[in-house]
C-alpha cells in the first residue's frame, strides 16, 4: 500500500510540475514568442523576441519595468509593446552610432583614462 500511494504521489507531483509552466504568466510566453526584426548590431540579420530585447542595453531599466507593468496590467497590447520596444531599440542604436561616428576614438580612450586615474589615485594615499 505504501508503494502504491507513493507512486501516486509521484505521478501527481509530476503532473502538477508539468502543468505549472504553461499556466505561469502567459504574458511572458507571448513576449518570448513575439519576434521583432530590428537592424541593430548584435540582433542584425535575424528576428529576436521581445523577451530578448527587453533586458538588452538599449532599453533603460525604468522603461523596461514600466512596459512590463503596463503590459501585465492589460493597459498595453502586445502590439503596442512591440512598437515601443522596436522604437526605443532603434533610436538608442542610432544615437550610439551617431555618437560613435562623431568621436570614434572616445569609447576606446575613456576606459583607459579611467583605469589610469584609478591606478594613480592610490599612490598619493600610500604616500600620506
């Protein structure tokens, strides 16, 4: 009897586990299956899901949170989220490209300048 009840429990537990992911947050599934074609660096040449674009460096965290909250609440449709995300990513990429063209050496030199400044700062402290 113990063996039978434990195998029934196992079957029930497995059945429940299998049911959870589809029921869990259907809006997430929609974001993962909605593909967008954005012509920006790492996404160029292939479609990418909204779910992949949302955490990208193109979308500021506060915008991402607001979009997800509005979408979950039903205040934005999936199509509206798609339009907003595509627009933000395209504009951010265009701005980054424009900045890169205006000062091509700036992004390369900035980290080095920060490293030199960081390395130079402790030396006076040790001298004190």
